[in-house]
C-alpha cells in the first residue's frame, strides 16, 4: 500500500485547509484510513480515522472543526479543517491499516502551519 498526501500549507488562524490522501497498491486490504499529526516536541497523535464501513472517530480537540470523509471509489480520504488554531500546527500523516495483517502504512507527511 502506498499513500500520497497533499493539501498542507500556511494559513491564518480561523482559516481552512483540506488534506487529501490517495491510496494505491493493495487497496483491497485496507480497512481503516485517517490522519495523525505530530507537532514539534510532541508525540504523534490521532486526529481522525474512518473504517471501510464508514464509522469515524476524531480527537476531542478537533471535533466540530475537522471533518473526515472517505471516497472508497477513489481510494481517497479527506480531512477538511476549519476554524484552524495555532495549536493545530503540525506535520499531518495519513495512514491506512490493513484488515488482515493489521499493518499500518504511512504517507509522507504534509506540513500544516497556522499563524496567529
């Protein structure tokens, strides 16, 4: 499984960005897809995730502001980020986890910077 993420950038507080992540390869094995993020000096944390059946969960810190969506026909997961805050600044990594071996694959990371 290969993951190609895009959509990061620099935005002012209160602004919006949309991240995209396209999966290729053995996509039929994928169950969960979503996003983690890692801020400088902090551990990587889950932002939001979706199962192939459509169930989603999100970190409390982003609920009401971020929306995860998934297009299984395009093998793509999106993260719509609204009302961005400086504390959302991080490298965002998309991930995919297979249903058989539970292997987690990572995208290359995309930088999101929110200025105050």
